C-alpha cells in the first residue's frame, strides 16, 4: 500500500490529536526537499505571485501559472498531499467555471486537492467539487485575494460580530464538504473556537497554537526574505547563504580561481 498522505489521513490525524505540518512550495526541487523532510501536505499557494514572481499581491496570478507550478511540485513529490490554490476569479464567477478550472489543476497538473478562499457563494463551489470527487481545503480569516476590499494584510476577525461570522463560515465550509480549513491571521482564541467547533482539521498561519496544524510559506521559513510577517519562525537564513555563495563565485571568476587551470597534456611528437 502507498504511504502517500491522503485526505482521510487529515481527518484521522485530527481525531488522534496528531498535528499536521504543511509548507508551501512552487517548484520540483523545493518540493522534493520538503517532501523528504516529511511534511504532510505541500500547498502550491497563489503566494507564488509574491514570493517567486515578484508581484505585489496574489491578484495577478492566473490559472495557467498555477497549473505550471502545481505540475512542477507534483513531479517533485512522492509522499505529501499536493494541494493547489485556485487563483483570483477562477472560482468566484460561477460553479461550472470553477469546476472546469479545478479539473485542470487535478487532471493536468496532478494536484490531489484544491484550496479556495472564503465562504458565502463559494460554499456551493465547495459542495459541487467535493461531490465530483475533488477534495477542497477552505481558507478563512485574512484572504489575500480580497486585499483591495480589506485594505491590507492585517489581523482579521477582531470584533465580536466578525468572530461569530468566521465561526459560522467555518461550520458552513465543513458542512459543504471541505476536508480542512486554513485560518490566516486571526486571534488565537478565535482559531481555538473554530478548531473545537469543526471535525475537520484547522491549519493555522498566524492563528496561534490551538489549530490542528500549521502552514508556513516555504521561502519565509527558509529565511529567503529580509521582511516576513511577525508570526513567521525562520528555520534558516538562506538569503545570506545564497548571496555569500554567489559573491564567492563572482570573486573566483574574476580572479581566475574558477575554473581551475588544467595542466596541458603534452601532445606526443610525430
Ligand atoms: O497562497 C498561500 O501561500 C496561502 C497560504 C498562506 C495559506 O494561501
């Protein structure tokens, strides 16, 4: 039997109190390294737009871009569950449209599940995809695709009314069939309440320790950026390592130390 992580494992882990570790990845090389480390899932986030493609938000990320990066991650992964983000306006326009778009991520790119932001009208999409056999991860709290509406990347669900709405959205997502729910940038106690109210695992990012699992943006936790959100723990400082290695290479090329000079073989005389 394959030891690939599958959707039922997520529910089982929650029931058994086993915490779930998720990282984002965008290419086959990093996916292979994270997979070897034993992560439960690799999320091909639309954060690819910000951390790999140089955009200021996730809004410009297209479905073609997500298919391209998800396929790379799927090729580099042997064990982890590969979850692909549905980018901006690929699931909000209509259910049929969302189904066709999700099909590309699963059929063409090799994702095992998709992630969608929000609740409300999105619940019908979650229901229909799940019914069609496509597992869906929900996403509540800070929704980066709604950055223009909320006016920035700050903590969400800060008032009692917003907190109540978030808890009922989580329950509605579970009822619609979501197999897990990402909770981004919300107060710890609200994440704790949601975690206790739903039977599916909550995966927190900037939502405290009471979630059933955690997700971090891979390049953030590897220390590839000078500035990261305050809740990120950097497990390495790769920006200094990479710049240092490139600096040594530049110096070696300029000084002639690389490549090493070969001693010329003597040409035998005729
Ligand atoms: O796009 C992404 O990387 C995400 C995570 C931050 C959860 O949605």
